[in-house]
């Protein structure tokens, strides 16, 4: 195979880590005339060129085999791309990226060694433990969990979720027992984050996952691609960013969340009663929502610049509102991996 | 009806059907499919997913399929789904959508869609819902606008009340999938039976709707659901070695006669030896005509010269001579389905002309396999026609260095296109869908180093 064969593989993804926060909420999509099949097409149309171009994908999906779980779709995609590259034996192509699957305590307890071994050449499962999240040993819940409904489990789960989102954003080393520190594999900081769907009610943690991920991306200057046209918390974020200055939607207040997600009130009370369990940098609902709204307010009016999309202002707004899958994919790729669309 | 037979025994099937749908096609008909079902319809979502999977088989191939069921987002008390593109809906005061403060750019595909195919999954919930009835009446009313896509209705009867839908739709021919009514808690297998039957009937309807376009291309577009007539024509050729491929061929032919609305002709002896069949194929393929070939690949097939000749003639891409100045060179290839009828333990030789065509394994024991074969080849003919129409929207390059094809490329078929085979300068070949894998593209690159392969999505984005 000649080296020219690599003209079909973009190169701009090399060394990048692109986080895909894409979740399916049936009602959101069906009200917009689509179902999970459309979302799966969108995800694979995005992830294919990214993986082929050498980008690593960060996707915090679970491992249960269910229709709305995209973990296995991404694994199969990366596995196929790796096999193809192996057989193509091009010397000029960048290696196909990895799937980084960050899993917060206690979710990773469900992943068996058999599953991990099966996908070991495509996927790195990154377990975010209570210790890694900075929870003091004295307040850590037993692992494995002995009392599932205990307060410590509820609070620590939320803390670990927030810590995980931060570690995904800023990157981390993977500590491997028996390996010298300087040999630890590194997971680079995020190069871009794509948001689509997401729950605004009934979520786990202190605030909706996509809200916290958007906040972290804005704080750490990570290019942010919000596909708000498909609804969910990405849609709420989009609407807020596109609204005139000074308008604070109710979804960016703790009162609204405490009303619609009762667990939020419980977490707030637990955090107040156990301040020692809250590691530095972990924000409760009100604090995080205030910080997010501040960022949103600052971004209004110059979205392309503030979200660092690499697109024009018009394209950025279109990306945030379109329900056309092709346009959404095209605009994301144009911003993240321009050589994948030219 | 046309037919021929050669040394090995072949069937040529020609269907001329009245669509009964009152629409006229052009050779640029780009359909977009909408599946509508009432939120209370238990079966709707599963059937909609089956339709999607059938019409969008992967690689980004096939027309767009969208759904309409749940009320539109932020619709207040409005029980109706999102309007269809181009639909002018009158709202009750208080539930009208707010003007969009951020008008969206018109999606690219919507600019080329010329037909909305509405598959209505009708059950008692839809029939009894006054809002839905009103909506369907409005959708089926003649549009005052001459521009915009034609709207076509394909009603599906899910129960006996379905025919009580407003008469503008109720008087159309209904699709009636088998396996209904389902029990209270149906098994997945029971639902799959209904879905398979529905996809089969839908395929036949869409074929009648879309594959007749070349005969009626001069007729003006008509947006009504019930006026006018159009004839549809598709030829299915069946090529097999008489000695050992006769049994599947006979079952497929019998199925077409007995179970489909396609007219069929089969005679192994009336038509002179070999050349006539090739001539029929050649004229069918050579003219702007939709055809599909089913090859019964038996142990002896590859060694029969007339079988190989038929296959070779059929697999010759055809240059579209109707393209206008400035348009890229457009090549069309009709679909081929290979039925693998090798007996266990037998062997045969590969046939290069087959290229990357789909194969289906034959077994005498499976009762409904002929139905699958025929439905699959009709679906592929449908998709190929759709891609041909979409491909015609791809603009040419000023230096003429762009060629458009309507199939997923493979070395054998590409070598039959002179400009690709002899490419001495940079040339771009555009193919349908979202793209081949990098490995497939790199293999093509070895054969055609001066050719750059791009998919329709890349070019039209």
C-alpha cells in the first residue's frame, strides 16, 4: 500500500481527546420527529472521522447492553477502524484513537474483567474512585457498597461524578500499581466537547451532567459544541446562550432543580451537614449554577469566540439550533477536524 | 411485458402498475419518508423503527426517514406533532409557536427533496382523535402553492377501524400487513412478522411510486393525493443455470406470480437461445429503464458462458446521456442480488462481475426465502433509483474532472468506465451515502491512484 493511501484519513485528530456527551431521551427526540436510529447515525458520523483521524474519544457510557447505550457502537467502530488500519499498513496514517471510558464510583463496580479484557485493545476504562475524587478516607463509603441507600453513598456518588467530569476535562495520569510514577499512561486534557440531549430532571449528582460539563469546558477554554436543536439539557443551554443578556432562565437556579429533582435538595442538606466530605473544587448545586450562568452571560453575543468553536458566529448559532443531522455533523467536524470535511 | 430465455433458463419480469396515488414522477424525484402514528398506538414505534432500518440499510444509503407522533416540543396544549416541512398550519390562539429568534439556515437536503411520502400507521387512536383527523384532512387537501414537494400518502391499516379515517385518505388503497390483529401482549416474533409484511408492501408501493418516473417524466407535478394516474415499470431478470439452479428460480418465479402485484413472464423455451435474453437485458439496461438482476449462484453457474454473458451485460454501467451542459458525467448501474444456492460441500469459482453486490444464502428448507429475495432486490432497485436522482443534483466542476455514479464503487465496475480506467489526470468520483471505510477506499486507491473518491454527503454539504 502506498503512503498516498492515507489521503482518506484526516490527520488533525492526532493526540486530541474529544468528549462526546450524547444521550438519548426518547421524548425529546420523538417530539422532533426522530428516534434513537437518527441519534446513532449522528454519533457514528461524528465519531468515525474522528477515530479514523487519530482522535481519542471520551464517552462515559455504561456497559449494560441496552438499545440506548452507545458504548458498544463506539467500541465496534474503533475496533473496526483499528483492524482496517492494521491491514492497510500505511506508514503515514496516524494511529486510530482510543475510547476513554471514565466511570465514576460506584458504577465501575459493575464492569467485569471479562468485559474489560474483551475490549482492552480499543478502550481504556478509567475508574474514578472515591480517593481519586479527593474524598477523605474517613468519609469514604465502603467499597463494595454495603448499604446502598446510605447518606455517604448518595453524597460520595455525587462528589465522584463531579470530580470525574473535572478529570475528564483537565486530563490525568492512570495510576497502575507496580508501575513507576513516571511511566503512568497519560490521558490528555480535552480538546473539544460535544453536547447533545441530556436530562434536566431526575439526573444523578449535584446538577445535570451536561451543565457541569459545559461549565468546566468554558472555564478551561475547551472548545464547546452544543447541539441544542435536539432538546434536553443541551437545548436548555443553547436557549440560554442565545437569549438576550440579563435573562436568567429558571433552569439555572437551585430552586428549580430542587423542585424537579428532589435528590438535589437531599444532596444540598448532606453537603451542608458534612462539609469535610466535600473535597476542594467540588461545587454544590447553587454555586455551580451561579458559575455557569455567569459564563453564559459573558458568552452571549459572541458565541463563536467564547465557545471556541472555530466556526463563524452564524455557523455556531446554526449548530446550536439545527435539527438537521447532516448539518450538525458537518459543522462539528468543520470546527474540530477541518481536514475531515474538505 | 417483456421476457426472454437463454441456454440456462431465465425469467424476465416486468411490472406495469397503476400507482393509484395520483402523482407523477420526474427523473429527479427525491423522496423523504415520514412515518406518522398516534401516540396511543402501541405498535407504531416498533413499526416505525422497522421502516427506518429497511429504508436506511447503512452506509448512509437510502432516503431520509423521519417520524411524527408525539406533540411538538414547547407546543403547550397543541396535541399535534411537529409540522412537516412546507406545511402551513393554522394554530389555535395561545399555542402558536413563537417566532424563531434565530432563524435556521434551510437544511441542505430539504432544498432538493421533491416528494414527501407519508406512511400513516392508522389505528383506532388516530381515527378517533379529532385533532389528528383535522390535521390529516389539512395535509391531504390540495396545496394552493405550485412549488414545494409533492405529498403522497401510503395509509396502513392496523385494525378494522382504519378505513374510517377521513375520506380523502380513506379512499386510497391501504397497505394491510399480515399478522394482525396482535394479541394483547405480543411477542417480539409476532411484531417482527407484521413489520416484515409491512416493509414488503411498502417496498412494492414505493417501487410503483418511484420507479415509474421515466415513463411519465413530462407530466406536471400534482400535489393532490388522489388525482391522476401513472404507470410504473420495473424489470427483474432472473439468471440461473438450468442444470442446478432451477429449484430456487422456480420458487422465486412462483412467488412473484402468486404473492406480488408484479406481472411476471417465464418461459425457458419460447425465446431463442441465449442472445435474445442478452438483447432484452441490453435494451433494458441500455435505455433509461429500471431493472434488477437476481443471480442464482449454483456450482455450475460460473462455468456457463451464457450466464456469464448475461451477468457481464447487466453489470455494464450506463452513461446517462440526458445530462445537461455543465453537469458531471453521470453513470448508472442497476442492482444485482446474488442468491447463494451452493449445495453443502460443493465449490465454485468467483465471478469478478459480481463486485460488491449483496448475497443471500439460499436453503430449500426455509419457507419464505423467495419473499425475502424479491423484496430485497426491489428495495435495492428503489435505493439505486433514489441515488441516481440525488446524484443528478451534484454539480460539475469547471474542468469536467468530476464523475458521479449511483452505486458503491468496486474495482470491477469502475474499470468499465473509460475515464476512470484510463485516468491520466486527477479525477473525482462521487458515490452515494456517507462513505466507504478507509480500508475500502485505500484498496480503490491502489487501483486508481489518480482518482479521488468522495461521497455525496461530502460534495453536497
